[in-house]
């Protein structure tokens, strides 16, 4: 019974030329959101390039400065204790002998 009344209502509305109300398109908070998005994108692109340039300049400056060289620590007797020889020789695998 309820279905019949719904169908008859739709048929009458179609015959009269009435269309069903459609949902209005959603609006953003700003009427010119396209402009705001483009402006924000351009702003952050400029900020990014400025940040890249600043970090590059600071990196070059910091790496070009000299850095202090510390003296070699004394040869303590408890360092490099070898109780048995390594299979590859008397020194550690990654130790480099410096000839002075």
C-alpha cells in the first residue's frame, strides 16, 4: 500500500514536469578557494626554495671552516690485548698500521 502511494506520487510529479530537488553543491568557506589554493601553493614553493638555498649555504660555510685536530691518545697497555692470533694475521681486520 505504501509502495503504491510512493509510485503514484512519483508518476504525478513526472507528469507535472516537477523534478526531484537535487542537493545543492557544497560550498567551501571561501568563495575563491581556487585562488587561495594557488596562492598558498606558490607561497610554500618559494619558502621551500629559500630553505633549500639557506641550508646549502650554511652547509658549505660549515664544511669549509677548519676543524680542530686532537692529539693521539697515549698507548695504554690495556688496549689491543691479543690472547691468540686472528686467522688473518696479528692485527685486527680493519686496523690500519700507520707508518710514521
